[in-house]
C-alpha cells in the first residue's frame, strides 16, 4: 500500500493529514525540496506512522494552522515520544544549529537561558564566543552603561 496514496481514513483535506503527508515526503521523496535535510541525512518515519490512522491516533489533531510537527531530538526519527505539535517560534528554539547550555542540571538553548537570567541573547553568545564557561557566562552580572549628558 502506498502511504502517500488515496487511503480511506477520512483525513484527506485536513490540516493534520497535510502535516503527515509533508513529513512523509520530506523523509521519503528525493525530489522534495527539503529531502536533503531529512531523508537525505537518515531521518525516517517509524513503521507505525507509515499509515495515517496510526499517526493520528498517536499525535491527535494538529491544534492550529500555526503549528507543525516538531521532533524533540533533531537527530532522531519521526516516532512517538520524539514528536510534538509546535509553533514556528518553538521549533526555532530546537534547531540543530542552536547553542545549547547545561547549567545546574538544566539544558536549554542560549536564547532561553539569556532571557531566563536577564540578559540579551547577544550578550550571552558573545561571552561564549570569548571562551567563557557556561556557568561564568550565565552568572556574571551584566554591566550597564551609564550615559551622561554633555554640558
């Protein structure tokens, strides 16, 4: 049975089906524009999710048009336990090029850490670029500049 073919599952035309079909194409169709970043680098869709009804049973309906399917661990496959519905902003925080830091047993990306400790992401990234440890970069207070009027 062709997983991209016309199945009688009642999902055709729904947002959830569109998200499933896109996942299948990214991982299985070498002609797909994003194949190189998915199937081309070994990301697969688990056996269970080759059939839309099983995918729907595990993931539920896509909550809104602003959400897409996100893998929690970017180097693992599309499978139960590694996927969630997420907004584009959430997904951008989980991209493979994001700098991730662990401090006090908690791992987050640099942007989330910076916001959590009250500095700009740029300040944190500059500190890391200069060779600071994660602990030093996250715990050293940010110096604020004081501007004085001339005259």
